C-alpha cells in the first residue's frame, strides 16, 4: 500500500508524483497545504522525516515505512518495486551520474530556486494575507524556523537573492550544455536525473524568464517541453488545485554554507 502526502505539483512534490506515475504504481494521493500550518503533521513521522532537509516536501508511506527526501524516494521505489519501469538503469556509471546530478540539484539548485520562488511569489502572498499570525516561535528545529521566518517576513535580503540568482544561472547553464547532442541528461536515456531536474526547473521560465527562454536556452526549453509531454508528467500536473502550480513555493531547504 502506497500513500503520498504532497502539495502542489512543483519542486519536491512534483518529483514524487512523476516518479510514481512513471512507474505506473497504484498510490493514494493526500493533498496537504504546506503553507497552512508549519507544525501540522499529515501522518506519524519517524526521526528522518521529522528532520527532512527539504523542510516542506512529500512524504511517502509504504506499508510501515515512512520515506522522505524526494531524490532518494525515487531510488527507494526502484528497490521496492523492481518489476516496474526502472528510473535508475543498471549500469554502475550511469547510476553514479544520476546521483551526481541529484546531489548538485539538491544541494545547489534547489535552495536557490526555492529562495527566488518564495521571494517572488510566497512572501508577497503572505504579506497580503496577514500570515504574520503564524507562530514562528514553535517551529523546530531552528534551521526550519529561520527559513519560515525569512519567507513569512520577506527578509531574504539582497545578498541571498543575488547568490541564488547566480546559482540558478549556473544550473541552467549546466543543463543547457549537457543537452548538447542528446535529449536527456544522462547517457541519452530518460532517467531519475530528468525527473529530479525537471521538477525543480519547470518553474524557471516564469521565475527567471530572462535566464531561461527559447532564445537563451533552446536545448533546455525543448527538454522542458519533452518532459511536459510525458504521460507521467501530465498525470502529476493534473493533481494541481491551483491554476499555476509552477508558481507554488513553500519554505525550502537550507542553503549549503560552502561554495
């Protein structure tokens, strides 16, 4: 039995939804508004889930197992359901390449994209709706509280925004260069690397249109279009309850302190 607790199909939630649909697994969808109450727990969590670095991200429950961190969630699904379509090919070097992409996107790109998305869309919405009534003091651990405070109060700061734009630009350039002469990010085959990167970058044409557009990034634009046409992505995006799920951002992962 599979249960997925997720929010709008953007970022980490989109990643999990695509993976489940790509593997054609039966699962029960539980829609949870991550912005409604930062301390609300949709299900009984283990320690790993409580300290999930993604902060507000999907939770997969497989029988008694509680799984978080969406990139590793895809590996779990491959291990738990080996007879379904693999997201990680058997070749060791290809698996290593997928893992390298996952680490880069998760540690570098994801916090930067989250910072820009929350600054551009979520923080202004909080200011309009009076979300300052959220009791930030009860949020634990301190790192999670700091990111929630930053989003609710709109206090990201110019330096962090500039750093995030630079890192997003580097991620876009990496994807654009990698797609030279190939349709997919690793070994010219569709894999978890494409799911991972797409889920995080699908918002970029609207988030940073000056950096990600058909003129500046023609190969990435074509790749985004290929991804959006996949039945698994269409099914995942159909879970949206807003008209523009790619604009839905919740407080996300902490920035890596190095590099």
